[in-house]
């Protein structure tokens, strides 16, 4: 998928798979290049719960209009996220008070400005000048212990609770998100993914697929296939946004 603006031409690819172990897919994704929004959500809670949570977030984001500024775009995004959060919490009550939620990463682009918004352990990476840079920081128990200096990197790799998340949409009283932002450049490429990808692929694997694939869609297809070959214990979703010079559309 391509969309052109006065600043850049943007190329989008996306793919999702149930994986080798799960019996349904609780991931969801959406892209609205005309509005400057890309999103991946990873649900938790099982049938009629996790898939509802991720799907609800994606559905709310589809209502975002054409923004008037980067600030307006971020305001619209957070407004829809709050609406999704409320719907998820009500769904949890309807199911008898079970825990229902979803991790989420959103990439926003307006003119030459971008912002990454996230909650949980889904990730956004930026490939720039041949270097892969993780834009998000996992909201997990093991990351909190690392930042507090209570465990080492080697201990973290085998930590028994390393997949325990500390934030998710629909779980707390209000959505808890972090934001980082920057300026877009021609040649930039972003990867949005659920943790089903990073469980089986390290940064070098992702960077290699980014560097050797001919299109954004090929990156997604390559990474999904690689994950399936390695066992795909979880659902896996990948989105890629590549930034080209204005006027270039193929």
C-alpha cells in the first residue's frame, strides 16, 4: 500500500498469523496512511476477550479523521484509545470480571513529524542509515528489574517471569502509555510488531530482513515465515512503513 504527500511517499506492508501453537489469533492491526496512523495490538484473555480487546482498539482507530497538525493527530489517537479502553473494561465486566486487555503500539506521522505511542511489550523499531533502533521500551516486569539494577542482562534472558507485562490497554483505571517522537527522513523504515515476533527473532534477524527485502510487504512476509519456521509459540503480527521521497509511487 502506497500513499503520497507533499513531504514523502509512504509504503506500508502488513501480515499476521495465528502461529503454530495457539488455536486463534488475538492480534489485530490497522493502517490509515491517509490519516497517518499505523497500529498493532496484541490481546490477552482468551476467546471472546483478548481478540475483542485488540479488535476494539483497531476499530476505534479507524474513525480517526484527517489531522490538522501533529498535536491534533495525537489528540485524536488518545481520544480513540480512551474509548477503546472503556469498551474493553465494560466487556470484562460483562464476562464476569475477568482480566481483558491488549498491548498496543501506534505509529503516527504528520508531515515530517512522527510519534510512537505504546503500552505493553509490543514494539516499534526504526531502521535508519543501516542501524536498527528500538523506539519503544517494554512495559514488563523484567525490564523494570533491569532498570532498577536488580538483575543483569544475562539473568533477564532466562528470567522465569520475563513475559509478565506491567501495562496494557483495558487493565488499569486509565490507559497508561509512553510516547517518543522525532523527525522523519527519506529512507527511514519502521517495524511494528507483537511480541510473537521478538520471541523468535532478535534485532539482527529483523535488521537483516529489512535490509534484504525489496518491499515493505516482503519484509513482513519474510519475518512471519521465519517465525513460523522457528516454532511460532504465539500469534505474530508485523507491520512495516517505509519512507520514500515525495512523488515516488510504484
